C-alpha cells in the first residue's frame, strides 16, 4: 500500500516529494467527477511501470489523503520503485 497526498489543480501533473510519510502527487485535474483520481492512477502506473488496471485507490477516494494498492507487485518492489523515483535525476 502506498500512502499518497494529492494536491489537485496544480500547474503540472507530477510526483513531487514525500512529506509526513506520504508521497505527494500534484495533479493538474480538478477533483470533480473522479478526474483527479483517474489522473493519479495514470501517473502512478507510468511512474511505477505497471498497467493502470493494477492500481486501485483502497481508501480516500473523496479525500486528499489516499491509500493506493498495486496488485501483482510485492510491497518490497513497490517500495523500491517509489524510492527510485526520488533518487533518479529530475528533469525540467
């Protein structure tokens, strides 16, 4: 499970940093009709190199703080992939 904090209506969709044990994800979509949640799933799928269908918001569908599950990938592998996001050189 990945603890996530979503900041909607950001200028750019990106994974920002880690604060208070949560991965901070900035989403350009508004939190209306599930648009921000869909953008979150797509971004995490791309960043973690998994199909979007394997990602599920387990808790917090209507809040900023969410718990995200990735099916078919071990928690150790997910932890490693999330750490790698912050260790790789930033672009832009």
